């Protein structure tokens, strides 16, 4: 099974590639749309600023390509900034339009908690995911001993559509959409490749989902 890691110059590509290779995937890191056309599933990583990322995606013609994947209902997983890019817009350093594949916008964490104490930003560390609903592609979720995953981010999705948020975390009393999905488009705000056993489980389940969809064609 072939997974295309979409390379636009702003992602921790090595760790994602290694995690997918350990799961038995044939991994290609590329920005070439002709090469991407041959893939079964797609991963959109991301580290850095939202405006810079969208500028790069637009320059490379990848923004329209990714929107086309959604139209074709092809599996796409966005990780960290890659998940945030799936939303309508971000207010990071001004307002920047996103890929508009999920309902909501990306905003910076509120700097004060409910007690008006300043919180540490970025949100960095381990938090448990609380599942609102269990999607069909996740099997044996109840058997997992822990749902802790590793977050590193200063911005989060807000004003989201309830049905698109599968699992969330909290940080300083703020609701953090952690695992999101609309049809074959999915996002993980955390880093599954750095999230120990549960992160590996989630990534493996997504890979199995892609494989099953590919086999059913």
C-alpha cells in the first residue's frame, strides 16, 4: 500500500516517514502531483506558521490538489499544523484562508485561564484524548490502556462542527479538538508518531483504513 507524504517544505518528514515504514507502508515523500496520483492515501504534516504553509501549498499547486482529494473522497490525514490547514481560516499573524475542508477556524490559545492566571504557550506535553464517538475505522479502542498523546502547539481549532470532532483534550480549561474527521478527511492535532503506544495504535488503524479502502476499489 502506497502512502504519499505531501512535501511542501514545512514538516517533520523523517519521523512521520519512519513511523509509516514501521507499519509496513510504501512511503513516498513528494510535492509532485503526478507521483501523488499513484498513492492510496495521503499524509499532510506540518511544523511552523499557518500563513507560510498556505503560501507554500498555493505556490506548489498543492492546495487545489488537496481539495481535489476531498472531492474524490480519498483518504487524507493532517497532523499538527497539517490538521489546522484543513480548516476555513487562521488568525495567526493576520487572517489567512485555509483549505476549507472542515468547519472552524484556527486561533491562538487564550493566554489566561479561568482564574485569570497566565498559561504556558505553546501547549506542550501529554494529555488524554476523550472520545465523543468511536468511528468505524477504529477497532478495539476499549482495549487500549491509555489514550495519552503528545501535543506541541500554540493554536487550536475553534468554532468547529460538533459532528466533525471525534475526540478532544483540555489544556488550562480550554477545549482542544484532537482527532477530527469529515468523510475520508481526518486530522490529528497531536503527533501520533511521537505519542507512544496509543499514537502507534491510531496511526496503524488509519493505515488499515486506507488499505481496506484501496482493496475495495
